[in-house]
């Protein structure tokens, strides 16, 4: 009977059914909107996730525009979810609390089919919204980087790899200069620092060295025989590129409707490319884990002095069977280390170069501190150690100030697992909050002359005319560099040591200038703000080496 009725329909009947279905959807959509709890100012939402086509994926720009138009607390809809934008520090109390008594506002990511399809949601640390499993994973990660000798290993790797990088730069300078004393050598800095960060992270994460810097160097010297295995060069560069492309492609899986993702030609091609990178990275990590298991079984004594994350995870699994560690736990933790540890550091170092070049007095103070930090009898080849790092207070201030004016993570998130109270309102479970760090970092309520680049704002002179930290003048939550609360980045100390070491080694030997001082800083922003290019002319400070940056 039903099929007979359907068969009797004419075109007008089908159109009427479609119209009534769409009309019913619209009625329900806007009824839910106008009866929502805690209505806040914000743009009228659009059905069928149409906001994706109007907002774009630049969360820094979206947040800035919404705050200016609707105030410090407002709402918008994107990716099928209602989102609450918070741009005042006193709204962050429950969101960035360090208390572990409640996991209500612990989650950083809402569930989406796309992130599930990508194979990262609910695993590791960064994309894990299960408090119990996250707690175990974070504990394992924190313990591994807290082992005796880990910080020394970070500094050793930085020294070794910077000397390698310095050798590549000098070789390129000499091969491209008609005069060895030529003081200007122009080059793209970003690919180098991106690969440098990746090559440092590899031995710390998996106990094996990478060769992405060597691979990039060989692209300028195709006729020169490499001292490294060609397959290792190719693999290292492919892995590094895979991590960068996976990070940038995640926005598609987080916000775009599954139907459009799979069927819209342009998006479909991008999605397939991201999935291919994902498959390569997952397979690579699985192979590395399996190989390390075999090596540990054959020669366990060989790895007793190792300080890498993978060895720690595997030996902890063998020595403490009560902790449920397996390959499905280890791989996401390693992936988190690569996703969070290389691209962020590289981009922040690029921004540091940009801002110190625009502020010569800052650059000179940095040079003076770095020169004074090294021993007077130091050789032409600078070598970092913990004593030198402890003296780099002004360099640390530069890192903080650069993070303030150009945060790599401009807008963060928290997702309510249960009913909660935020900003004076009671919110239902699954409410998404966006913490607008970028606007707060430049808000005159919290900062004097916020648009002025001034590292001195984090330090004051003591009676001995030395810099010391001045935290009392900084409002709570007005500077968020590595996140906050229970979700604060567990590798923040590693990142600081890495950046301070590179800054000291780089600027001990080289001077830096922008090629085009009028060119604006060119960035690409989704959830992260990444540099587009950075070009550097390198030369020893004694000969005046110049650097150029784009991105």
C-alpha cells in the first residue's frame, strides 16, 4: 500500500515533501536557537552549517571580530556546535583551574566524526577527552621527560645539531659567494628551523636521529654525494612534511561536514592527502615501536643510558605491568610529541627574529646578554650548558613578549563534560568555550601600551642591576603561552630550553636583519598561527651576517 502511494506521486508531490521537510528543519533549528539556555549576543546562526563558508577557518580573526562587535562574552555557531567566546581573564577561573578534583571542564576538543575518522580523537593527550586515560598518558609523558639526564640530552642534541646546521649554512654561503669575505648571504630561514626542530625532537622522542636538515641541504647540492643514507634523508623529510601537513589539515576534519568532506571535489582531494600523510606517520611509528621492542629484547643493556620517550614507555611497560601500556597507547603519545613539539617551536622562533629585527634596542640587549653568558675563554664554536641557560633571563623575556604579541595558539577551547558554571552562567554538558588569548594579550586592561613590543615588561632591575622576574604586575591569566590548568603543556620546560639554547647559539655567532623591513609578518591561522616564510642571510657577527624572514 505504501509503495503504491509513493508510485502515484507526481513531481509536485515530491517537491512539496522536500519543502515541508526543509521547513520543518528550519522551524526546529530556530526554535532550538531562540529557546537556548543563557542567550548571549552574537550573529544569527545559519542552518546546514553554512557558517563554515562565511567564517573561514581563521579563529584568531573570528574571535577578534566577534569580540569587537559583541563584547567580552558572546556566542557563535560553527561546525555544527554553539560556541561561547570569552575574552576576559576573570571568566577563565573554572576553565584554567589546576584542581584535579573535577574533570567537568577538562576536555579540549568536542567530538566530531572527522577527528574520529582521522584516528586521533580520544587517544594520547592532546585529543583525549577521557580524564582517566589522559591522566595515565600525561603521567607517563611527564615521567619520561623528568628522568635524570633528559634536560642534558636536550642541550646536547641542540649543540650537535646546531653545529651541523652551521656547517650547512657556511657551505652554502661559500658555494654561492664569489668572495669568502662577502657579508651577505640570503636564504629562507623557516625550512631550516622547522627541520632543525624536527631533528631535535626525533632522538628525544624515539631515540634515533633524523636527517631532514641534511635532506634539505642536499636539495641545494644535488650533485654532491651525501655522507648519509639517501633513504634515511628521504624518510626524514617526508616524516617532517607529513607532521606539518597533518597539523594543517586537521581543521578540515574538525569543522567540515562529512558529506562535503567526502564528495566536494576540492575538499575530497585535500582530505585524501591528509589521510595519506596520516597513514604514513602511523605506519612509521608502528614500525619504530616494533623495531625498538626487538632491540630491547636482544640488547637491553644498550638502552639503559637512553633518555628518549619511547624507551621509557616500553621499559615502564615491562617493569610495571599494572599500568596498561600497549602499542595503541604508545603511538598516540609519540604522535602528540611530534604534533606539539616541532612546528610550534619553529614558528615562535621565526616570530622572535621578526620582532627583534624591528626593535634594534631589544636585539642589542639580547646580544649583550648572550655574549656575557658564555665564558670569556669560549672558542669560536659556542657550546651550551645549563649554567649558560640559567643566565638567559632577557632571552626568556623575549620569548614571553613574543608569545604575548603573536601567540602560536591564539584561541583555545574547553568542552563541558557535565553541567558547569562559567562566567556567572550555568551551562549544560557539551557546551564549547573558546578562550580568546590573542585579544587578552593585547588588551590595555591588562597591559600597559599593549601594542608596544617590550620584553622589559616581564623583568625589573634589582639592586645588583640584574634582571629578575616581575610576576606580580601580571594579571592572572593575562598571559597564556602553554595553556593552563590541568591541560597545561607538559613539555613547556623542554620547549623553553630548546628555544633558549637555539637563540644563544644562533645569535652568539650571527647577526640578523630583515631583508624588507616594510613587509608585514605573513601568517596563516587556523587554530594555530603559523609563519609562511622566513628568509635569512647568515654570516658570522664579526663579518656581519644578515637574515631575512618571510612567512
